[in-house]
């Protein structure tokens, strides 16, 4: 949870300017808010505190006991106090086991929190994609409005057909409907992002600030796989859990060595010669004949074997997960780069050629509107390809356990 502590120090400098505006959030600000102030983060930290409180009892001495005895025959009274002495070293071993259990809870909480943080980052870029999609559609609207205006003027002067105007108006209506649908998608994405962002901000006031851009270079797979094994908190949690079972097994073996119980007190006895007083001392030791921790040892040995198998399973899962997402990211990066290059080369020229051809009567209105639609769809397609590349990057960082490709999201 050291990351969360660092983020908490810088939270005020990042959030206060953002809160004063119309809730414009960068990815870094959203991540900082989520990891430091969200109910998710608080809940995971509370879970760690619960485990720490539960394991604290493992290291505590047994309570002393006080007693009073009265014997009718001879009127003997004994007042005593007894205390068990944990001298077999079991408490020290349980203390180590408790520390490992707390580390398990911390690592698991950090793993779960980072997984939710990756979901939040995906929600952030879903909103950013919807916003940029709306901008791209809105940028295309004036072009169609101008076409409709020109065709209306031509129709008034008897130089154009009604069909051309109606067809252009239909294309304009379709574009407006698509803009409205995109605005509904923005509202949905805002609500999803707002569920991760703490505070009293209304979802309608949140606007994602940033760009859908790919990282410049992709590190080698072997390097990223090594980072995954070093940073995956679920992998660390399983190792700490194995350590916990080892400490508990050693503590269970110490049950073979019984802890003595000493007692001391004061005795009062009525005898024929008068009342006599004297000290009362004693010691008792449990004899481990039937139960000496053998069942607990066998249970913990089985737990350690199961933990070793879980580590093997996680090892394979991490390798396959990182490899699969890495290969997906390579293909998406290449597809987005190729499409961007093709769009830059042809799309603008296609619009220009179609417009000139229509003005010269070589193309009809359907061909002109089709070229505009292709241009618009190409821009939207590039946005989607870039967004899918960004999603693959976030998924890869989620599998690695830290933002390797985009380290700037963390202060």
C-alpha cells in the first residue's frame, strides 16, 4: 500500500484545482482520487486492519486466573493466582505467522484495488472516446449543412433537383441522430466513471481530459514478464501465505513442549492449636500424550502443498495472460498505425476529388454524400482502433501490476 501513501500526500494539490472547475479530470487525477479517496480503497484498507486485529490475539499471553477455595473439614481457605508461562517459543512463531497473514491481506488488497483501478481507467477512456466521437461527428455537420444550403438555393433558382436536397437533408438528419446517440453514450460513460470517483460531483459535470494516443515504444516481452512476477500482488500474497503456514506449522510443533502453569497464594487453616497462615505455591504441566499438535501440523502441511500448487497455477496464468495481451497489443498497435497512415494519404484527397467532380457534374449527390460518409466513418474507425489499443495497454498494465507503459498516471 506504499503507492497509496505517496498518492495521499499529493492528493490535495491535484484535486482542489480540479474540484474548482467543471470536473475536468485527467487520467492521473482520476487514478489519484480513486486510490486515495474512493470507498473501494477505504474498504480494502479496512479489511487489512481487520486481519491485523484478528492476528494480534495470536501473540498475547494467556490471562492470569484468580481463585478461592474453602474446605469445610478443618475450615481451610486458599486464595491463589495462577499464570501460564508460554516458554516453549510458540508465541514468537505465531507472531511471525500473524505478520505474514497481514502481509497477505495487504498484498491481496492492493491487487484487488489495482484491478478496480484498471477498470476505472478503462471507464475513463470509454468516456474520452465517446467525447472525441461526438466532436468528430459535430465537425462533420457543418459540411452537410452547407451542402443542404447550396442545394436549397439551387432548387429555388431551378438549377437543382428536389431529390438532391431531400437526400442531403436525410443524410444530415442521420448524422444528427448519430450525434444524439453518442451524447447518450457519453452520459452512460460519465455515470460509470463517476461510480469510481469519490466526492459529491455529479456525473453530468465530469469531462475526461486527455488524448487517445499510443505509447511510443513497446518494451520486450521478457522484460514485461519479469516485471509481472516482481509486481503482481496476488503472486506475492501467495508467497506470504506459504510463509504464514510455515510459521504456523513450527508453532504447532511446539505443542509437544508443554507450557507450565504456576500458581501462588495464601492459605489459612483452623487447627486445634489455633489459626495458622502460610504461603501456597505450586506448578502444573500438561502431559502431551494424546494431543501434541499432530493434527494441526498435518493440516498445515497440506495447506503448504496446496499453496505451492497455487503458486504454480499463478505462474502459468501470469505467463499466458501477459503473453496473450502483449500479442494482442502488438497487433492492435500495428493495425492502428497502418490505418492512420492510409487515412492521412487518401481520405482528404477523396473528399476534394468528390466535391470537384460533383460541381462539374461528373458525380451525383449520392456519390458525394457517400464520400463524406466514408470520410466520417474513417475518422471514427481510427478513433476506435486507437481506443482499443489504449484498452489493450491498460489490460497489459493490469496484468503486470503497475503502469509500465504509462507511468505518468501515478505521481
